[in-house]
C-alpha cells in the first residue's frame, strides 16, 4: 500500500475540470438558446452567479470566451475547439460505458468521474474500440457473455487461476 496520497491531477490537457465543465456547458447553452449568459450558466451548473461571473472573467483572460459585462458572452475559436474536444470525449466515454452494459445513471456518474483525466491517446483507443463495436455488434454481445460469467475464465489474476486439480 502506498503511504503517500496522490493529489488530484489536472486533466490530461492541463486545463482544470472546472474550466472544461464551464466551456462544455457554455457551448450547450449556445446550441440550445443561441447565446449564453452568466445567470443561465449559473443555473445549469447549480452555482452562484458571482462564482460563474468570476470564472467567465478568467475564461476571457485565458482567451476562451469573449465577455462583456451585462451583455453575455460567446466562445472564441479556441473556446469552441476546447468545448468540442470535451463534448467528443464525453460522447465517446458515454457510448463505451453504454456498450459494456452500464445503466444510464451509472454511465453519467462514471463519465463525470473520469472524463477529465484521460490522455488523448487513451481516448483515441477507446474511440476506436467504440467504432469497432458499432461495426461489429456481435463482438459486443460476445463481450457481454464473457463478462457475465467471470468464474468460467481462468488465467493470471482471474478466478480459478491458481486452482490445482
């Protein structure tokens, strides 16, 4: 057992989870309503308007949003690119977890827990696996059968691996 506790690390691309969550939600609001305002973002993230206003100012300073006080804000090209990356990562993880048979509530919880911590290379492999499974649904079914009967599997690190007959 490790004696040191690891600090929570920043997401794989160096942006904070909060930054990514805000950008993702801003993009969703713009897609839904055609615009984004601090009050709308605060309500959708269940945060205070002052906390969201401070974050939007920081996002503007970092070049992710164009912000005019009392007028709302839009994503910059960089902000749109980041929001799109976050959305694609979210979609890939959601599809993967649904394909392996998790229920929607578990999928939502798990995606929120891991989406900010995957390296782009890992995400690319998961995306390829999702694409493969979509093209070969029989492989998804084979996996589900395999996962349903863990005691039937043997090998290093698996049940019955060291069982002597």
